């Protein structure tokens, strides 16, 4: 079935497929863990039960997302020993310890406190439970720290020594390896992207339930918090992306040339191409529509600043421009749309129509999955843009693959596709089902007569009062405030 196909291409497709699937889950769990910590902190500080209800609503979703992220991440690590054994042998002395640090710190931190966060609400004290939630949130960040350090070192390798057999060995300072030139920018950009991804999912869920019942106090609180995050973080993310781009231009100029679609050099100022069809064979951008000098203004902060093009890069060192060019533009377009939604919500808040403006709610609902598409396009821009290298400028992707036949790689790729779409589709369907149910008083599906969640919130039902009604008046009062 796979005879005649390129084993290297199949190995790259397999890794791209599995990492794309995996990336969706950390992009959500990093932001969602922090959101849970904020919700629980606000409940402890204010005593308002709406925050506790939202915590219990989203913690169920977090548990599923976290589990799918762990499972999909484990699969990726095995590929280093199967499809990319040469890379593992040559780069293992540097990246191996960094990935081990991720397990020893982040994974143990998350695993140690996850059970307390999920099942300990009525079994441990409030402060200890909140501490567990904070530790899980910290663990997701620490995990991102180490994984992005590894990836950033592959993009901007420093602090290494070359052994006689071609291995990359750590030099005198691990600090130089960990905090390599692109790492701070990539860390900030990725974590902010995770926060925005979560904000728009939460905002979309809130908007969906506001469209059905605009008086729903839980949906109002969700939507309001999500829109504040979009309003505040989207412009910061755009600035962080600009700084990341300038860093990339310094260390990986060919990637930026591909992002901009600059096949030719521009000595008197380069345009920003809004549209075009990259033609690698002819080394030109067909049907180009550009804004004169804007690229020079963005990248050099000067109107007439010269910018080099891919005509200064040997053909065998150029990345595939089409994927990089369009992935970058989709990512930027989504970022601008996120900023627009944030500003729109701010205007609606000022006009007192945040919960009544149906068009805003429909737009937020449409934008709910936008963060996932943006992080995927960002990953494509980063990873495809560094080709043909797996360690930039030092180790080519073609030289890092295992000596496998195409049928072996193709069979495992086919198995991954079938299993992933079967297993993870069920998980995603269940998450969507949970989101389709509106948050309610006394979350976690408390049975009639079970006052556990009410007592946890510090509210004791009266003798003739249905326990499920105890939070109705406080919740309404909170929304009025």
C-alpha cells in the first residue's frame, strides 16, 4: 500500500499528525487550570457561590482534557525512538535531561495534586484544596516551560559542544541551553495563546447559554470573565508576537522571509503581502496583493528599511513557503479578530449591553474554537518554517530519521489515524456534551436532598427549603451587584 512513498515524508506526516492532535489539549488545559484557580480563589475571597458552581462545572471538563493530553503526549515520545532514532542519538545528551526535568517537576506536581483537586473538595480543608488547584495550574505552566525550552533550543541551539561522533553534548552552562535566545519569546507567546484559547472557549460556552437564557447568572459570569481576558490579553499577545517575530528575524531569517512571502530582496522597503500564491518553483509570489513598506515598518520599524529575500538563501536551505506563508496569515487574522471581539465586548460593557447584545454573543460563539486554529497555525509556522533542519542550521531533518522502510512507517501512521479519530473523537464529543448543559446551582449533579455542595459553600438550607434553591437568591444578588 505504501510502496513507492518516501519513508521520511511519512515519518514527518506522522509526527505532525500526532503533535497537532496533542497540542490542542495543553493549549486548553494550561489556560483552564489557571481559570479554575481564579474561580476557586474568588469563591474563597467573596463567598459567592456562582464561582464555586463554575469551578465544579469546568473541573469536569479539565479532567477529560488533561487525561487526553497525557495520553496523546506519551505517544509522541515513543516516536523519538522509532521514526527519529538518529535524532535521539545525536541530540539526546541535550534534550533528554530537559525532558526528564519536565517529568520530574511538572508531571509529578500535576499528578500529585490532581486527585486532591478533582475529588477532595469535601475531604480536605478549603485552603489545602485551593493549594492543590494552584499546584496543578503551576504544573501545567512548568510543563510548558520545559517542553518549550527543548523546542526553542532546536530552533536556536546554543551552549552545546560537538563530540567526535557528531553528538550534541551540553557545554559548561545548562542555563545557556535552557534560556536559549528564542525561549523567552516563545514561552510568553505560547502561554498567552493558551490563555486566549481558554478564554474564547469559556466565552463561547457562556455566549451559547446567554442566547438561550440571558438571565442565566452563571453564563453571565463566564462570559464577562472571558471577555475581560480577551480585552486585556489580546493586545499583549499581539505585542509579544511582534517581539517574537523580531527575534526570529535575527536568528532564523529564512523563516521570516517565508512568512512574509519575500522571494526577492527589497533594498528600499518591503511590502506586507496580504494575499498571494507562493510559487517555490519559479521563486515568486503569484497574484500578490501588498501594502507598500509595511513589512519594513513592522520588522525594522523604519519605512524604507531594506529587507533581504529568499534570493539570498540557497535553494536547498529554504523552507516550504506556501504552508508557512498562509499559516502565518491565518494566525494573524485570528489574533486581530480576537482583539476585535475584546474591544467590541468592552464597548458593549460600557453601553450596558454585554448580556443583551445577541450579535456579540453569536460572534463569540463562532470564535469559540478560534484559539485552537491559531495555535495550530502558529505551530505550523514555527516548525515548517525551520525546515530543512530539525536542529536549525546544524542537523537536517533528512539526516535525523530512522532507517525505516515506507510500509513500516505508513502502517503505524494509518494505525494512529484510526485510533486517534476513534478514541479522541469520543472524548471531544463528551466534552461538547458537557458544555451544552448550562451551569447550574449546586454543580456536580448533586442528588436531591444532598446538601454537601451547599454546606461547602457555607450556606445551610432552612428546614423547609429545597437544598437546590439555597443559592438562587445569592446568585441573583451577585449578578445585580
